[in-house]
C-alpha cells in the first residue's frame, strides 16, 4: 500500500517538500537480479569516468 | 642519486610513495615522513563507527609495506621546510620530529631534491568551543575521522542502543561542527548507517535523528550540489538528498554554523541569522580542517611561511589565488600541475594544497558569520593528484624534462563517490554518485556546469557491493599486493 511509505511525513515540514519512494522503487533497490545489472552498469560508468579523468 | 621526500602517507601520500618506489627503482631514493604507524582506509571508518568492522579491518602497519617497497619510512611529523637550505646547509631540507621508531621527540633535518606535501588536514576540533581542544576531540561528541575515533563512537553507540532497548528515547545529532567544514559525505554515511543499525536492532522508533550541516541546501556536499539525470529530468542533488532523508525519517537543520558544544547540547547560528539550540544524547560532528601548521624558513632563517603556504595553512600551488567574486570564478582558477609557484621542486597533493576558493557559493549569516562548505578533495581526487605529481617528479628526476608532465585538475577530472546508507550483503544500500568534473565548468558545460552524462546518482544494493569491492580493492592496492598498480585510483 502506497500510504505505508508516506505515513511518517507531516504536512508543511521540509520533509513534505520532496519525493518519497514507493514500494516498487524500494523493492528494486534490493532486488538481487536487477542490482546485479546495476552493479555492472555502475562499474562501467566509473571506469569511463576514471579513463576521462587521467591526463 | 636524488631524493624525493613525501610528507604524509594518507591516500595522496601513500599513492605517491607507492608509484615513486615502483618507477624510480634503485636509481633514486624515496623517503616517507608520517606521524602515523598505520595506514587507514578512512572511507570504511563509518562501518567501524557502527560496529560492523574492527579497527584491524581498516588499518595496517606501514613499516613492513615500505620495507618491501624499499621506501625509507620515518615515523615523524614535519615541522618546517627550508626550501633554500640554511646558512649551514646548502641543500633544501625539512625538519621533522619523530613520533615513533624509538626516537620520539627527537628532531632531524632531512634533505630533499623534490618534495611532495601530502600531509592531509589538521582536524581542527578547537575551532568550535566544546568540540575539542586543538586536534583533540572533546568529551561531548564522537568522531569517525580516525579509526580510533570510530572505535570509540561504536562503543558509545552501543550504550545508546542498550538504553533504547530499555525503553529510553534518544536523540542523535550528526553532521558538521563548524560553518567552514568539508567532508559532509562522511557524516552523511554515518547518519544513514546508524539509522540502518537502529532498524536492525529494532529500536528505530526510539530514536529522533537530526542532521545538522553548513550546506545551504541538502546535497550541496561542498561542490555546489550537482544535477543528475533522473526519470527523464535533470534534477538537483537537493531533491535526491532530501528524498533519502525524508524516506528514512530524518530531520535536518541546514546552513548552520555550530558555535558551541556542551554536554548534551549544541548552539548554532543559521544563514538567516537565527540562533538555535539542539539537545542530543549522541552527536557526531565533523570538525573543520586546517593545514597542519608547518612553517617555512628562508636561507637566512627568516619566516617565509606566507610565501609557501596560504593563510589556512594549505600549500600554495599553481592556482589563481586572486580574490574574485563568485560570479567571476572560472574552472581555470584551479591548479593543474600542483607545483609550488616559488619553489619548483615542491608539489602538494590531496587536502594539503590550497584551493583557490570554495566550490559552493560563499555565504554569510546576517550576523556576518561565514557558513560555506569548503571544497572536498579526498578519496579519488586525492589519489589522482598523488599519482600525477609523482609522474611529473619522476620525469624530472630522470632528466626527461624540467617542467611537470602530468596534471590532475579538479575542474578537469571526475570523481566517483559511493556513500554507504547501511551495511549488509543483501540488505545494504549505498548511493553511487559520479560527478564530472568535480569543479563545475560553466564555460564548457553551460547550465549545470557539468557533463550530465557523466554526473549520475543512484541508490541501491549494487552501490553497497561496489563500496565493499572498493574497500577490499584499495586495501589490496595500499598493501602493494600483486597487481596493485593495475587497480585504478
């Protein structure tokens, strides 16, 4: 239930002015299969960054 | 045979020493001067600070590593530099005071042909009354700046968790302890690792968790924030950061200069000029950094510290130090070769070099108190600087050139930052961020100042795995184990 993820947010507080992840987003963060793909992607991104940074 | 002296054996200094020993071989001499007997992988101190790692997991003895690399290791602190020598010595030298090796308290003058200043920072606890005295942490707060500090923090945290298990409510205050701090990332990691631990211990509902920071907005990180591609938008790191804090139920006080720490209470001033008090049961406040306080003397013994060092004690290099308004800052203000402009055989790397100005927009409270994060230059940029200055010096020592051959400019290099938000093989998460370049270049990248394809961020388990991988990879590299030089900075 989406409301479970936002029930601790109070109106008119700084916390109410941002986006809160719901269930699917949270699930994907620790979904092993998806995260294995992201692991490879992050390593590729960082490798490109390192190569671009050496002068 | 020429001699390279490296002051400091942190990320920048140890990287420089490792590559210098490898590239110079027996042709020249490499001397490392550091007051510490152990190397510390500082990014993992936050896991020590929540009891998920031990001190021995993040440290190792330097002496056997340098013996293996044939580096002359002196456990001593650098006190002063004589870049022109002295009336009795024709050659440049550094004066050091031993802190170990059975020679504690004795001084020695070590001559050099080339010098790398990679001393890192002085942890300036004394800048905030009550936060500590000089470089010594006070009794009201904890720290994760060193492995020993982190061990102490973990013990205090365990006491608080025990209280919460007995039904007591506790307030946690984590962040920066002064208006001119850097290293918000370490505090960011620590508050989320504590939050994760409290959930695992089943006491999260007993904890009020508050972030206090000198950033003018969450997600500034001392880099003026960054813009990340997300869901078809380019969004500010402010949204990214606020979302994580709100999701985990953390409150935040930003644009804050902590001006006093007492037992269980801090007082602070914010950018809008208001003052406030925040009570706490557990507080980890990062101290501001300063130069280590080295002096410099001319041949006649005159004090030339202001020629070699900036007012904050950091070493002057090839940056443009002309005071400028924020709107006139340019990427080209930032140093490229990290060579001292007066003494061409002296270089600085890592936190030890004096930045030309902050990266974040300078701000003052209505009362005139400066509240501006200072530029981060730890981790990957530090290591890249250490390697680049060593490459230049090796080329100069081998007679290939008289000018630096390599650069490591923060407005031309990127940085990868993996900020842990909780440890666990399948339950852990971290924020993996890449930023390119570290210092925004608004001429090259109009709008956000950075390459939006190279500036990314995501949170998840994969980032935690990357953080773990980096922990082991960099310890392997620092211990100079087989293939160490293949592991990138």
